[in-house]
């Protein structure tokens, strides 16, 4: 049976979600998305460029009919800004599945959980299906789930830092406690970080900078695809226990 | 109001004059935008895409016109 995951009634095979920011060109972005195997990409909602309306658009390169666009509220620092942004996104795209992110400060881009929870409640009340960026706190994750978040997306490390999963214990606790999908969002720097997230039992990983800022984004996108797949397989396989000391692999009996 | 058949509005933070009586869809086209690829907010209220051709632009309106761009 295929190993799929489902969020808000929609089923996906790829467990890697990639961002579409920071790329050198739309062509490179599209090639990286293809190499990553991602079925979902995050996108931002911004003012159209009225001074130059004829310039190429993301939708010319990444087809929203083939790849699910997940509108994100990156850059919003209050619940109101995020809600306003997603109402526009719903009108622009026509879908309810969105990613909510309400930031607390520019330096760390840590989420403001009070505003995030407030925005989640309002959005759910308006029929949105929010996947929610949050701190790696199992209690906050539970509160978001109770408020109607369709996926919990704890940070592994600050956005764009590439520091990897800083707290495996809290990510694992969130995974164990959640009834909705859990995806690490932010902090992945290289392939092994993505594998760690998947080995902890996460349903998926979301990343942008780790691919976009690699020297060769398309090759890194493929590395991330493989890392997510292998991390997932390792999780399903069930890793061996850890020991404090050595344990020989060859039989001790029959030694000459 | 200037009596030359135009009205004053704001679009994405910038001032503009347009011919009185046009619809929001016509405004988008005048700006070089494909109405089906953008979302429009008029005085902080969403203008549903299905009504873009019916809603009239009025003097003093404040518009935000957005679309999807690359982002994380």
C-alpha cells in the first residue's frame, strides 16, 4: 500500500513541502520544485506590480492546477494582518487550505503564539483549513489542534537559519500527542536535518532556504526528496535501540 | 471632485484617477491585470471574483490588488 498522508481531506504522496522564495529565477524555482517531487508549494500574497503589470508571474512557471499552492502569511505580525492576507488568498486561489504564520519579532521570526491562536480560531470560524506554524511546544500544539488547526507545523530552528532540529524531544512529544499531521517547518539546513525530522515521526517537512540558498538548488532539492523518503522509511522500519557500549555483530561462539 | 469625468481612488497605496462609472474588473484591465489572476480588496472588504464586473468604482475608494508571489 502506498505511504500517503492526508491533511484536511486531501491526500498527498510527497511529504516534502517547498517554498518558492529566494530563488534566482522562476526557471530555477520550477526546476527545484520538480526535483523535490513536492506536491505542495508555499506562496506569499503581495500587491501586484502596477508599474510593470506585464512581468512574468509565479503561476506561469509553477502550474497551480498540478501543484497545490499553499498561501502563507509570512511577514504578518498580527492576527488581523494574517487573516486579511488569507481572505485575499482565498479569493485569489479559491481554496481553504492555507498556512498561518504570525510572527513575534523580526530578529528571531519566532511565532507569536497568542496571536497565532487567536488567528487560528477566527480562520476556522470562517471555514479556512489552517496549517499552523508554531513553537516546538507540545502544549501550544495541543491548543492549536483544539482550535481547529488541520496541521501542526513546529519550527526546528529559526526560519532561514539552517541550524537543523534543535529540540528532538519536543518535536517527538508533539508528534506523539497530535491527531493531525505534524510537519517541521523552518530550520532545516541540509538533508540529514530533514531525515531527523522524519525519523522523529513527523508527517512531513517544509523548507525553503535550505534548497533556494544551496549552491546548486536543483541538486539539493533532490537530496531533500531522498532524505525525507529515507527518514520516513527509517521511522516506519523502527530503529534499533541505543546502547551505552559496544555490542559485537559477529557471534562470540566458535571463535578460533 | 474634478469635473472632467474622472474620480480619485487609491490603488495599492498610490493615488490614481480613473473614468467615473467603470467596474472593478475594468479597473483591473486598465491597470494591465488579468482579473482572474488577482484578488481585490475594496475599502478593506473583499470583492468576490464573481462580482468584479458588477461592482462600480467610486470616488475615494481604496483598493488593494494582490496576487501570489514566491515565498516561504
